[in-house]
C-alpha cells in the first residue's frame, strides 16, 4: 500500500471542503528542507512534474481560504499564442486543485508562461504547462494534496494502476510522489494512458482541441526524453488566463 493520504473533510450541509485543516489543501512548505514524500511507485515510468515542486520566481501567494466549494464548475480560458483554449474546472472532483488554479490565475501567475513539454505519440498526447520559468523545474512555492482519481485508484504492490485519460482531460502534473501538486498541469489532446497518480480537475473545451492538434503536429525540438517528451517546435505561450 502507498503512503497515507490527507483527505478533505466535507462540512455538513454547506458543500464545502476544509482545505487548511486537516487536509491543508493549499499549504506553504519550505521546499529546500522538506523531506521527500513517499513515492506512488517504486519506479516512476513517467515524471510529468517538477522535482519536489521547486519554487518559481516570483513565488506565488497561497490561498488563505479555509474552505472551498465542492459544488459546480468554473469556466476559464487560456489566452494563448495559438488561440483561446477554454477550460471547465470541476470542483466536485478536485476542489483543492480548482482552488489553487483559480488563485494562481487571478494573480497572473501563468501570464507569459510557455508549455515547455510535448508528448505526441499514440497513447501519449499531451502538453505540460504551468511553470513560469519555462524549465520544467519551477513551482509556486507550495504543494497541495492529491485528489481524484489518486485517492480512489486501486493499487497493488505499491503501484497505482494505469488508466485512460481521454482526449480533453485537464490534470495536474505532479512529480509522481504523494501530495506533490504545485502549478504545473497537463493538457491532454489525445487519448493517453498514464498511472492514476495525477489529479484530474477538469476538461478542455472542444474548440481548443484542434488548436492543440495543429501545434503538436510540428513535433518537438531535438530528441525526446525517456518518457517520450520534448520541447514543442511550435511555441504555446499562455498570455493570460481569463
């Protein structure tokens, strides 16, 4: 079995989840001294996130909200250099991830940031975005807890089972360890098989998918890494999130 999860507590009658105590949904951490969290997998076949959520410059302000809603959706749009990419964020599935994403977007944290990684092979088609440094090693200076499907996925011998992430999935890009979510996220534009270790917090609107398809068709610059990812030839920059 994997490491113990911090889970949200729903308050009776008002459809809120407590995000500071006990789950610490968004929590400031000292990333330089923090002990490594236990891994989801003994060996990670895919690392879509950052090493221990290394802080970006400047560090983001974390939300002071004690409780966040678990009801309804939030509609936002990535205003990008390839066109507008609409998003629908699902509070019921991942209230902490939605709260963090909205909080960062309102700060302008994602403004002028690039999607620094592209995977574009059958069974693995996604962009990884959300690091203002553009290096794939940045983060907001805080981490937050895993949510659906991580908290409900079956595991055997310490491994979380692979699952289909359908075209249009919006998911966090953690470093593969328990509760290591920061600011990086994945835009899945083709059916993709990944371990169930990445919090899914919404969907990509249909009008945005052909834009991602067209940009991805140019491929990535240079050779791919071991996970089949590279830097996109066609830059995808997030001008702002509205």
